[in-house]
């Protein structure tokens, strides 16, 4: 249980978990699970256990699971109903959807509470230190001008040699020497991967899938993360959602938990296939990435690509609003916004957004310019078709 836990006097009752429809077979012996118990800021926390064997859950008179608590003291083993369990050791859409439902219900009701809160729903073991919870994300600090210049030099090392075969290695070494954070790696790798792809020498040509899934003998975490960001970003630009999903399913969960950008790419893969469980993964990313712009753009791209997602247009607008200055100075953000407004039938606002995108786009970016012009044409066509349909429905006087 976290330090400085309080039993909030107005903590709401749990109305989400009792309605959860989950089978006993959803879990297996050896699974790592967590029982969620409260909030830590805008996140949920709970105690971690290992599933051992089936066991009868007396309070519900139903099948349960015997759990092992490594810090349980006299209560090393306990029995819990499966509806209270959440997978920690696998990427489970059902568990992610449940977490999001519980977070949506609970966090607004405890808004403004600074300390960690135990809602007091369950008495699975005495309150004591130990247990596990999701860590509060560290807020990204604004880089200094010197730091930004160093990162720009690292990117230029790759771009200047982008026609050769060594540019991924040189970029990885430069970021390793800077001890780059995941945010800095994402910023640099997303842009370099795009430029290398445009130059016809993409990371997919020079790197192998094993650079994503296997660290190899001693490359170091920064180098492995750089290769992962480069390779997966290029797959994203090629809209290869299933390839991204397949590769990230082979990356250890501990690695992904330290890299929200890779989690965002996993969300992109599911969103881009119009899979609604990708929305739950997206919410998990938003809870950990502190509105990092490059991460938000990955999510925007996924929602934009997932044309059959429920609530797609509203989700696009909400993501744009989270960008710096609401995406007002970002041509890609304005492009996504225009697409959302067109889908909502707000054609005049959509036209304003796409025209702003065209004004903001730097010269020479021909591929993106073509996308913006295509959206402008779609807005006009959708507006004209809507007007034509209205005229046809208008009754005529006899």
C-alpha cells in the first residue's frame, strides 16, 4: 500500500466492479494481477498478487482464485473473486476497459485530493507498507536551450548521413551519449524516421524486427529504445498497424511501462484498426504521458485512421485541445481537427481549420500538402452534398 494513504471521508462506493462481467477462466495460475483500491492523483493504485490456484470465494459463493501476496506477512495467501482482478503481466483489453471505466467513475469524484486515497472497498489484508501501485508519472521539465541544441545536433548526425547505412546506429549512439529520456527520443526519432523514409532509406530497410523485440548483448536501454522508436514510427507512417501490434506484443511489459511513447504506438495500432479497445489503451497512455506533444500526435493519428471508431470525431477534437495552445500553431493538428469537424457536419469551421493548416505548413512538404488539399476537397464535397440533399427534401408548392 502506498505511503500517506488516507481513507477519504466522502469516498464513493464501488458501483463499477460489481457489474463487471468477467469469467473465472479469464485468469490462469501464474498471472500477475492487481486489486484496485483507490486513487493517486488522476491514476488508480492497488495491491499486486500472483494467481496460484482455483479456490472457492465464500462471500459470493462462486469460483474464485487463490492469490499469493509476497508482502502479506501472516496473510500470505487469500482468495478473491475474478471480477476484482486486473492483469498486470499481459496487455488485456478487457482489463484495460475495466480500468478506464473505474478511473472515469472514481477520479472526478476525488478531484482536488492531493494525497493518495484508499476507498476502503475491500479488506483483503491489513493495511501495511508493501503492495504495489502504479507510480505517479514524472512531469517532463522544459529542456534548456543547451539541451535542445544538443538534441538537434544528434538529429543532424543522422540526417546528414541519411543516404548511408549507419545513420540509425549513429543516432542511437548520440542519444545514448546524451542519456536521452523517452520524450527526447520520441521527439528526435519521429522526425528523423520521417525524413529517412522520404529519402528512400527508411529504418525498415536498415533495421530488423529483432531491434524492436530483442535488446541483444549489451546495447544499453537508450540504444534499444532508439531502434524501437525508429522502426515503429516508420511502420506507423506506412499504416502497418498489425505489424506494430505484433512486435509490441513481444516487448516485455516492464520495458513498455517505462516508455509511454511505445505504449502510444501500441494504442495507434489498435485504434488504426478501428478496434474500440484501443480507446482504453489510449486513456492509459494519456494518464501517464503528461500531454507530451509527439505522443498526442501518435494517438491523434490512430483515431484519425480508425474511421469506424465510436465517438471518433469528438475524440479527435479532445486530443487536439490537449496540445500546446490547443494545436492552434500546428498544421497537422489543424488537419486532424478539420477532419473531425467535417465528420460532425460543421463545414465552415472545418474549412477554417484546413485553411489554417495550409498556411502553417512549411514549404517543401509536398506529401503533407497533398493530404491537406485532399481534406479541403472533401470538406467542400461534403458541404455540397449536404446542401443538395436538403434541397431535395424541401417540399415544393403545388
